[in-house]
């Protein structure tokens, strides 16, 4: 009988413990200001109430980003990147969150921000720190959701079902509601072994290789290629920026070389280019200059070291890309001549 009672008490304690562990965690900051992004099929998760522009008071401990999601498909993962003062976007790690909808498992900087417990509709709160400095301008968060396997911070269209939503918190009343992202990275032409030849600018700015591009063509905005007279020639030192959707203009390939990698399942993005003709130097360019850039009209443009070029993505976001330097690339091999080019580039693009 004593053994029976001991087992009964043990099982009761186990069940009670399980019940408690699944209950919502008490709000550690009940008075935190809430900024709600409504993400649904109606707005695509990328317009209207999905986007938030509001002010935040420096010195506040935290604020709460509330994602109010209503989708047609079961959500799997939430991706969030953040940037401060028009800087570079970085993945936002979020700790595991338990609320009435279930357990949202935290991710990391290499995988995802939160794993959704197989729901179509839910609300989840994310606490973020508020900086206490007089020089702060803005904190910007971009959020998107995938509905199948994990996506990618650097390929925002990969398996995306909703988004990308933008939450822009302004520290100064006079700050422009529009913000931009900056980044500096290396790209490689189509024969470079080391760097990707495609550029993603919609979230975390990154160079994509052909494998990543084939999985998510809609994530790529710019392609870097080496061409002779507008046609493919890997031995050329002539570099071009190309609209990913219009690369066929550079084919057919030179005899003995394969064509450019083209997606088979969805159409690539169309991007337009032109030479920058403004008087403000690249490093001093801010939001107002980017907003007022004239619309470029070319689907490709030849570039040179030190040159600055305007681009406008398919999403309508304008930006500038500067070619800081170029060098002969380490070749990956293959048919025909395969000497490629690498380029050190700087980017500024509106969010």
C-alpha cells in the first residue's frame, strides 16, 4: 500500500509539473509599450497595418513588438532582423516564449528567431531593448514567416508565406519615417569560387551563390557578371550589374561555356540601374537623398572601380551601390575560360 501511494503521488506530481511547464509565462514587463504589427493574407504581411512607424522614448527599459498573425497556411518559423541608426541588418535571436497559443521555441543567428507551434493564427509578443542614448535615431525590425521548412535570414523570399513587415521605431520626432540599410561585402562574378554573384537587399544584405539563388530567385535583386560586348565571357575584366530576370540578354554563352544559372520554378526579380549623377558623396548620403534619386531605366549597366550606381528593385526600393575595388577571382573550373572577377562593394538601400 505504501508503494502504491508513493507511485500515485509521484505520477500526480509529474502530471502537475507538466501542466505547469506548459502554462503561459507571466509577463515580466506588463507596462511595456506595445507596437502591434497585423500580419495576414489581406495585407500580405508586407503593407498597411503590417508596417508600423512610431516613436519610442530613449531610456525606456524595453518595448513589446506584438505580432498578430492570421494566415491561411500553418506557420512554421518567424524570422526577424534588426538594424540601428540605418546600419546593417542582423538576425534577432529571441528566447523561447510560452503563451496561450503554445510554446514558440527560440532560435539563433543561423537558423530562425522563433519556431511556431503549427498554427495558422496566433499572437506572440517579443520584448526588445530600448537604447538610452541621445544620439539614437531609429530601431528597425523586419519580420517574415515561412510555412514549410526553415527559410534563411539572407534569402527573405525562401519559403516565405507572409511578410516582410517593417516596424520602425523613431527616437527623435524629427527623424524621417523612411530608413535605409548599409552594408559592405564582397561579390564574385559567375566564375568566382569564393563569393556569390547575386545580391539580396530586402532584409539582411548578403551575396547569394547559384545554389541559394536556385532555391529562392525572388530573394535576389542584383547579379554581378563579367562580359565582353554584353555577352558572357569569363576571361573579360569588364564587369556588369544585371537584373536577375533579364540575364538572357547576356547569352548565348561563349562557345564551350555553359549558360547562366536560371531558376526553373519562379520568375526572378527585375531591377533597374543607372549611373549616380548626384553631387553628395556616397559616404554622406542619407535617407532624403535616396528617396529623391531619379528612377533608373536600364536593366544592366557596365561598372568600374570607384563608380556609384543607382538601382531600383522590383519591390520599388531605391538604393546605391559603389564598386570600391575589383580583383581577379579564384576560378571554380569548368568548361572554356573561367577567369572571373571579385568586387568589394558598399550598399545603401531604402527599407
